[in-house]
C-alpha cells in the first residue's frame, strides 16, 4: 500500500510506502464500533446528582398530626413520595461509565480504520512543513492544492510546532500527534494527512 507524497507547496513528489501491519489490516466486524464506545464512555463525565432521603434538608417535624386529619399518617417530609423529598435510585455524580477493552483489540480497530482510509485513497503524506513563523495562509494554500474534498485530520510530530499553530485557525482541519490517534477523530475527518516524520513515529510505535 502506498500514499501520494506532497511537498509544502502542494506539489506531488511521488509516493511513500505505508506499513502493512498498520495500513493493510482486516478487522473483525463490530470492532471499530466497540473501540468508539470505549472512547466515548471513558470520556463521559457524569453531572446529574440527586439527594436521597438522608441528605435532604428538613423533615424534623411531622407534616401533620398522626390522627384526626383523615389522611394517611406521615412521619417526615423527606420521604421519597413527598414533594421536595429524597430521590430513590437517582443518578450520582461519582458514577463510573468506563468499560474495558484489551489493548490489542484497540490497536487492531485503529489499524482497521487506517486501512479503510488508505484503501479509499484518503491517506496523504507531506514531506515536511517548515516556517520561520506560523502562517495560517500558507497552510490554507497547501490544503487547497491537495485532493481534500471535505475536512482533513493532520497528523504531525512534536518537532513540527509551526504546523500545529499554522493550522489552528483553519476551520476544516485538526492537528494531532501520531500517538494521539483515536477512532473519534479518524471517523470524523474525511482525509488523513501524515507528515513523513509522523509516519515514521507511527511505524516505530507499532513495529
């Protein structure tokens, strides 16, 4: 499997070989969905929080007399069936929604997404991106010359700082490190643009 290689000005320079163990993987059905659920559930932060009968204020006095009112006796206004009372089995803010997924399964799901993108011609390579100072216009001109129909996920390395800052204000892109690849971003963005250094880092990580 190969991907087209471009330079900083958007000119086609040739092709770059993609690692077979990353970009030519056939995954099991439903594996990508499981990985996406793993990511979303792990990021979920519970906000809703209800108070049980023991944590509701008040209730020190009987709401009305035990006898003579014609109504059922009540001992406290904190009871769940009383207005303003506690909540039974309500949500708590310390709930944990995380699920477990083996690392090998997560890696295979990641490779399955990358392989599908590469098979559809949605993986591009950039030899380098070097500027003395960040310039969004230079990055926008580059994307305009590449075969990017919709939006693009740019994968760079830590050394390529001007790439991230130059693409920060470009609405149709997001720049991440190769070590931060995740199913949410890979499925959200149509095209993946790797720098040559990022591809080497990715291959070194999963060799």
